[in-house]
C-alpha cells in the first residue's frame, strides 16, 4: 500500500526544520536531522505524522478481525505480521523500517510486533518501566519500539507518557507489577513530575528506546484502546549474534575474569 505524502500545513511551512514531516520518493516517512537529534537526546520521539489515517483505519480493521477470530475483546496478540504478511507492505511498516535504519544503522531489522488492546472503562494503565528491564543482562539495549495507535489517543483513552533520558541513563530497579507474574515489570523510581504526555492523531506514532522510561494512561472511555507496536533492532531477531553484541559480551566476560583473578 503506497500513500501520498502528507501536505505540510501553513503553520508547518513557517517552521520547516522543526515540524515539517519529511518523506522519501516512495512516500515513506523519514526523520529530519532535528528529529534524529531529539530522539538521541531524549530517548523518545513524538511523531504526529507517520502515515495516512486511512491506512491506519485499514490496519485497525484487519487486527480487529484477529481479536474477533480468537474471541478476544482485549489483551495482547503477538506478531500480527505473521498472521497477515500484507502488514509488512504497508507504508507505515516500510516507514518504520526506514526510520529504524536512520536511528540504528543499516543493519536494523524487524524484531517483533504486537497488538495491545485495552478494555473499555479499564482501571489499569501500563506502569512506568524501561523495556531494557525485560532484556538480558548482556543486552546492549539497542532496540526501538514504534507505538502506533489505531485511532486518536489522548490521556483519557490511554496515550503514552515518557520521561526524557538522563545523561548516562541506567536500567533502574524493577519489580513485578502483578505480584504473581514476574514477567510484568514496573519501576518505583520514575520521577513522574518530568513526564511528557504524548497524545496522537490516528496516523501518528511515538518511538522509544529501551532505556526510556514510559507508561500508558488508563483507558477510561467506552471503547477499547487499540495499538500496534513494531520493534526493530540491529540484526533483528539475530540480535544476539550481532558483532556489536558479541563484542560487548566478550568484553563483559573478560572484565569479570580479570577482576576475579585480581581478587585471588
Ligand atoms: O500500550 C501500552 O499500554 C504500553 C506499551 C509499552 O509499554 C511498550 O510498547 O513498550
């Protein structure tokens, strides 16, 4: 599916380097230098114009059918792209791949995707966490996630919030969000007064890195909150054998061996 580039509005043209979205010759969204710089500094990017709302409506319909087929109203569906490979040909998927290559280098590839639907009139948001807390201790935390709502999102229906990266950001202590589910992690160390709210129109997305603290508001409205996320990382699903990762692990192991030899 190929989209026509969005027309910059009159106000956008007054601030070209800051807000005018940039598209390549295929109509795929790419980042401006300013956006790349902002992502590197803050660890997330608010992108109100990633693709056309009509494409998002089409994707939303398709993913709704996966939920209906499974008899689910909400919850997580892993890898919708495996269920419908047409998703990989969409303009939004191709834009995400190009943006991932701008941010992570040309070896960036698809890692994973998920549909995250939250119930209407819910009482739980997604707690503050860093995606890095789910990664192994040898990870370089070099993945990025595109969070793509399938309709307009604001505070009331579960948009994201981010805390800009600190200098030398580390992985903070996390604990299970649901006490009986060790895979549901949250942190008590988010400085919430620094949070930036990220409402979006359909066709927009946020992008965040693995060290960036984020959470999503509770969905308090009468309809489900529907989101598709796409994760990219260097070497994609082969990230664990990416040369940078192998080098990193070797350095950590060598460091450990040297310090235990010194202790003896
Ligand atoms: O959509 C949500 O509720 C949270 C999503 C999230 O934390 C993530 O994609 O990393």
